[in-house]
C-alpha cells in the first residue's frame, strides 16, 4: 500500500502551491484529456521512484464553529486515513489562533505530523520559524513552496520512514490478476463482488484483516488465481455488521494504485455523473488497466439505454481503449463476460515488448507522418524500448524530443496501440534526448 500524506493548514498558507509542485509531473498528462473533470484535491506524486498519495484537505479559516465542524466531512476523514500529515503554517503571517486549533486537533488524534513553516523566502529564517515551536509539534521544516526550497529534503525525510516499495513478482503471480472494484456509493459494487465470487467453480480463500482499508479476497476461477480488491468491504461488513461503509476516496485511490485492472462500476439508471468522471480521471492518471461496467442495466427503458450509450460516447471518448459492459449485478447478466475483458486488459498491460518490435513500429509511424521541424531542425526519433509495465511505457530516443507537440504524442500513442493490439490499458510515451 502506498503511503497517504495529507496537507493540512488554514487557507492561504500555500497548500495548493505545494500540492501542485509535488504532483506536477502528472498534470500535463491529465490536461490532455479535454473535458475530463478531476478532483484537484487528490494526486499521485513520486520522489526518487517512491510513490505516494497526496491529499489537500482544504483550508480551515478558524472562523468556523469549533474544529470539528471546520474539519468536517471528507477533510476530517482524509486526515484520519492519512499516514502522515504535513501541517503548513505561514512564516509571513506568524503564529495564529487557527494554527493552534489545528495543532491541538492533530495532537489529540495522535497523528504523525511534520510542521512545515512555509513562505520562508524574504524573511529572517530563525526569527520567522521560532514562534512555531510553541505548537508543540516538534521540529519545524522551513520551505518556500513557490520555489521548491526545502521541499525535497522534507519529502525525503517523510518518505524514508516508510518501508521500501518492492514489487514482489513471485508473490503477485501466486495471487493472479489483482482487480479493484471501484465506484461511488450505491452503484452496486458489493452486489457485483458477490456475483463475481458466486460464479461457478470459484474457491474463495479467506484472508482476515489483511489491510486496514480495502478487503483483499483471493480466489480461484477455472483453476486460475485472482484477487479482488473490494473497496465496498462486503466481507468486512458481514463480519463486523457494519451497515454501510463510509465512501472513502483515499481507500479507493489506494485500491486503484495496488490493482492491475480496475473495474469502474457506474449506475446506468442514474447516468454518468460528475463523481464517476472524477474516479475515471484518477484511474487514467494511475495508468492502470480499465474495464467499465454500466450496472443496473436491468429494467431500463430502451430510450434510457440509448441515452446512456450516447452519454458514454460523448463523455468517455478519451477512454475509448477500455471495454464497456452493460450488466446487471443483481441478476448476474453479463457479469461473466467481465472476466474476458479483465484478462485481455491485463495481458495488454503486462505484455513483454521487444526493442526491435517497438523500433520497427516507431520507424513505420515516422515514415507515415514525420514529426515537425523546430527552428529549421526536424525532430528526430531514432529508436524505442519498453520502460515499464502496467501501464506499458514506451521510451523513445531521439533529439529535440522535448519539443514533440502533444498531437504528435497522441498520434504515436495511437499507432503503437494499434500495432501492438493493446486493449484496455493506457499507454505512456516517454522521451529521452540523445543530443
Ligand atoms: P492554500 O490556500 O493553503 O492552498 O494556499 P495557496 O497555495 O493558494 O497559496 C496562497 C498564496 O501564497 C498564493 O498567492 C501563493 O503564490 C503564495 N505562496 C505559496 N507558497 C509561497 C511561498 O513559499 N512563498 C511566498 N512568498 N508565497 C507563497
Ligand atoms: P455499493 O454501495 O456500490 O456496494 O452498492 P450495493 O451493491 O450495496 O448496491 C446498492 C443498491 O443497488 C442495492 O439496493 C442493490 O440491490 C442495488 N443493485 C445493485 N446492483 C443492481 C442491479 O444490477 N440492478 C438493480 N436494479 N439494482 C441493483
């Protein structure tokens, strides 16, 4: 499970600035999918190959009625679920009552907290940070979020406290394809999980209390191993007698991160709503393989079915690589076919790609449609090799590669996808300049 780090602090201390700086590398990618709304408050970030989830909990002004209402709802939940809190204060503004209130809340909840004194630029360092020791959090980490000063060393220190993220290939193989069943509340996730497990010849191995978050269910179907990452927590619900689980974005994001294939469940009777698109954005950003399940297809009027299909075309055009299934988890209609798409997506996402083959496809793509000329020099793309799996990363070497325009990247992506017959997985193109 990747670490979850929450940014906490009153408004204007620099949380979004820090958030944007830390998640920056992914921004360009997401911006490419026009029309995709995305929850700015959750993001993936990476430092020296170590991934983590960053959550901006929003501002707390101090004018609210008490800390509880101030940190209500998702913000409070996000803090609860975070492994570590970065508590930001503003060096220019000095220590405020709101800072003290937040500090108290964090102390009471015994959260592992790093006190970050931001906006340390242009002020006397030692004088500016000394009042914040009064908060009783301990060490004060001075930063300038706008320029990145102090940020890397802070994040290194924070991430060093987490165990190494190792890919245990052997272990993974034993448990087969890991699929996360995600979606907003009430779309039918638990019903679907039950259905998937209720299929013929499914053997479920109980694994009590594997993680604090989602429930991991190992099973075999037709003698093939699978793991469902169940964000709805049906097994836990049954055991602990919790009626409804709180919808947790953090839990959902962690499940997406840890999966090979994400099954995104939507409710066809309600249509595609904003929150579905948020989740879709997160799946795409994660690079995981994707299968879309339009649930509750039973009992819909033909006219409504047609409407949903038009909506899918219109709003999900950018995920045209993913299979879409119209199912009824309640009656089981279409559920078995999900496995076909899951297998296909997994195979595409993890296929071994040879340098030879990739380079041939690159040459073909370039011969068909040359990259543009920049300042009189044509961009040269020479060879390609695989840079990773799930998602497949294709690394292209050449010169002036930083000048390759987005439309040409999309063209390459499309050409590789077609030539490699990749289904159900995003493809990432990366460039290395050999100038
Ligand atoms: P948030 O409300 O906590 O998310 O704060 P923002 O990230 O929106 O920042 C509020 C303002 O402070 C913006 O105008 C930022 O440009 C500015 N700011 C953020 N970090 C720094 C910093 O390190 N130094 C200076 N001088 N300004 C900063
Ligand atoms: P979750 O919150 O996403 O886990 O959703 P549940 O599995 O608890 O389902 C929410 C409600 O939708 C329940 O009342 C289910 O019986 C109902 N439901 C689930 N799948 C279907 C379906 O395929 N068709 C219909 N008509 N109802 C469904």
